[in-house]
């Protein structure tokens, strides 16, 4: 679920951290559903009055979710809960200590098939490219990242799941 709030000035904003004050409006993580909520003026009804909906709200949802995911992954790195690179991730898979994994969207099929299998017990997301994943470690191109079991990893996995659902809903229906 995605949370939206009416900010001061009665502007609808996406509450990516789900902590903004005020009455929230919840929507399923589905781009088509958000588009319908905007076009059918459902935010007006939920807010019980006139509100301003930014023209780029749908795009902001993706940008904010991706930014939040990258920030949480960076915190995981600082907490020692992130491993990257072929050997480190492969070792974590063998030890079964992974909460969630990421593969670069622009990696070759050969690179993507090296470590993970479809029957792995953790989700594998491919919505980040090599350079976005490299930002987490301070630069470079990264193909494989795994978050080890921990509270921060669970939070990052939750945000990644929402973003994945949102992006996939746009692909399936758009």
C-alpha cells in the first residue's frame, strides 16, 4: 500500500516513509489505480474538499520509492548488512542469510543467471541498473547485491516490494 497525505496548502504528496502528519489516503501499489484515483478525483473525495494534485505525482512515486530504497540499502551497507559482487553474494546465498537480493537491470542474461535461481527463498529485484547499484557503495558498476538478514534489510525489502509491484502494474496494464 502507498500512503498519500494532504500537505499544507492542500497539496497531495506521496508519503514514502509513511510518517507525515495528517490523515493519510492509502492506495494499492498500482500505477493504474493511482492514475484512476487522480482522473476520477478520488483524492478530492477522500480529503473532503479541493486539493491540488501535482501533474507529476505518478512519476514522483517511482522516484521517491527508488530513492528510499537506495537510502535504506546504503544504511544496510553502513550496518554491515549489504554484500555485493559475485563471490560475496554467492557465499551469502550458500549460507542462506539473505533477506532480499538485487540484480542490475542492464546486466546480461549470463550475468543474471550466475547466482540466483527461481526457487530461492528470497525475492530478487531487477529495477535498479548497474550505476544506481554502484551509488550505494560509492561508485562503479555493480551487478549483484544482497541484503543480509536484519531490521534495516527488512525495511529495504518492503520498499523494494512496493516499487516492484508499482512498476510491474504499469508494465502489465500499460
